[in-house]
C-alpha cells in the first residue's frame, strides 16, 4: 500500500476531478536524451519531471529500458552514451551491457569520468 494513500482519503476533496496530463502519464523518454537541461525544464515546468530534472530522468529512463532486456532499445541507449553527464554515460554503459551490446559498453567503461 502506498504510504500516501491516507492523504488521498483525508484530502480526497482536493483531488476530485483530477486528470493526469496524458503527456506526463506516458512521457516521451527521448526528451531526457535529446533536450538540453534548460529545454527539458521549460517543457516540463510545474511538473514532477521539472523537480527531478533531465539528468535523473535520463538515468531513470535508462534503467527502465535496460530492465526490459529488449535489444531494440540499444540505439536509444547508445545515444545516451554520448551525453555530457558522466552519470548518464555510466548508466548508459550499464544499460548497454544489460541489453546485450557488449562492445559499446567496453568502450564506455574505459571513460575516466
């Protein structure tokens, strides 16, 4: 059970009629890799994605993609491997290994950052 459910029960009147934004309920994961940090913040202003930020969204998206074990995601994950952020690049290397793209991962793992 979600620890926040008690708030939903107590403050249910606040959420009455709430509808999730369809763009946020099913986000385009490529935004985390294609947009600059500033453009990402602008696009997702006033949403939980803005609070989390592009770098953590990219990292989280890579983890989700890697956990699918679907090699069809290798091209997208490989694009993330060129990100300016060492955290995103390191997560991309891990994701590539999990998706079966070993050679690209070995190159990335030699990155000093």
